[in-house]
């Protein structure tokens, strides 16, 4: 603690200052500044060798300017939200640091993209106006006459501090830019709900906003290069999506036809054991395709069991299907497959008519297939 300080202590949503203290040839970094019992506490990387010296305190001004720009932007944002959404908007909280700003406010529904664009444009118009900062310390009655917005539920003393940037007038004790032009640019990056009737906007300003926009431009350039720098990128992407959807439909149709052909072949090759027609399946095939084949067999067959044990992508898989009449007779694929899954060091389950399993031991597939057949024909 010092008898006086230029450091701003964390308060009202604004983070505390960082910087340095110097004395006797010693320079110590201040990592944060906080308030405790109305005292400003400087959190240092180490304690001074001699705390009785006179110290020179220096705030990290580059960081402070970014914080000031973001804090000033919250005032402009608050004013713009009330202009676009209505006077029911009330600030419900904020967080201001060097990297970004966060502003919470009351509103009964999601803010649309069109509304966010209007808000952003109003804020950036105010930035271009380069409104000068006006700070007035006065009583609450005069502050209200000035149109100052107070935080709901906040307690204020006899004297209040009014910060004014053109039509944006608020009670605030934080640090701010000398003029709105110092903000440079504001870019809203997200809008979301955080509670019933409370929304949150996150935004960036200045250099961070420029870097964000440059990143989007780079992404667009990269995307356009994939389409031979076509001028209508949106049209090219739309066509690609449409073509991809059509190709997907065609592939699904081919896959469905292939599954039907495979199901018919397997049914024809079924071997009857103890009155149950058994299909032994051990071909490497995508598990989703095998499931579709099993469903087709289940739909079109009676007295049939599909016992599958196969490797796909170097992983063991099991499938067990019972036709509906076998299920009615008491067969349970979910129960039986769990017993066979132990042979591939795995587990699984499913419905009485269809179950699947996976594991770690590919070498156990042959034994697992034999076990499935044994259970199906027992």
C-alpha cells in the first residue's frame, strides 16, 4: 500500500492495473491491483528490500489504454442497445480487461443478427464522432437531471461520478478513453443467454478487432482459392453443398441396394442348425452397413439368426440378429452378445432382436463367432 497511487484497483467489472514500482535501483512488477476495506492493495512479484524508501509507481500504460477503450465501449454499447432494443434494457453486469469486453443486459429474447448489426454500427458511428470524455462529480439529483444511467440495485453515496460521451451518460468510477475515437473500432463476436431474461455480448476493440477482421479476410481468401478465386464465393459454396447433398443421396441409394443384395445372398446361404437358419458373417465391412443388412434380414426372414464376428479398421466387432419369431420364442440378442463379447475383450448390448459389441482382441473373433452360433442354436 502507498499513501497515493495512479493504479486502478479491480472494481465495477474493470480489472486492476499492472505495472512497476521503483526505488533504490530496484524495479518490481505489480501483477494486479485490488481493493480491500477501501484500501488499494498492489500485488507485487516480491516485497521491496526496503519498504521505507520513496517509490516511483508506473502503470503499464499500453495495457491501461486497451482497458480504457474497452470500458468506454461498454458505455457506447449500453446506449446503442437501448436505442435498438428499447429502454427496458438494463446493465446486469460487465467484465472489462485488455483483451475484450463482456456486457450483460436484460432482454426477453435472443438479439437477432440484424439487431446486433444495428448496435455495432451505432457504436462505431459514435467512435467516429470522437466524442470527448466529460467527467462530472456531483450529487445524485443533478446526475439524474443529466440523464445518467445508474446500475439497478447499486448503492451510491452523496457524491457520484458521471462519465459522459455525447449522449451516453452513466454513473461510473472506472477509467475511460479521452475520446471515443481512441477506441478505434468495435466488433461484436458473440451474443448468448446466461440466465432467464439476461443476455451477454462479448466484443473486442482497436487492434484486437482489426486482427479479428484480418483473420476473417484471410479465411475468405483461403476459401476463395479453393474455388479458383471465383468472385461469387457464397454461390460457389452453395453449389458445392447442393452437389454434395445430391452425391450423398446417390451413395445412400447405392449402399441401400448393395445391402439388399448382400442380405439376399446371405439368406440364401443360411445353414440350418437345430431348426434355426444361421448366417455366419465374418467379412470386413463398415459396421453401419452390417447393421442395415441385419435389419433387412430381420424384416424379411423367419427362423433366422445372423451371427457376425468381423474386423473393421483393425477393431473387432460382433453383431447378433434374431428374427421376430425367434425373439417371441425367447431369444435375446442383447443378453447373448454380452457373453460372446468377453472373447474379444469387450462388451456390448442392444435389443432382444438386434445387438452389437466391440472389443480389443481381434484374435478372439473366430471363437466369438462360434459362441454366437452356439447361443443362437441352443
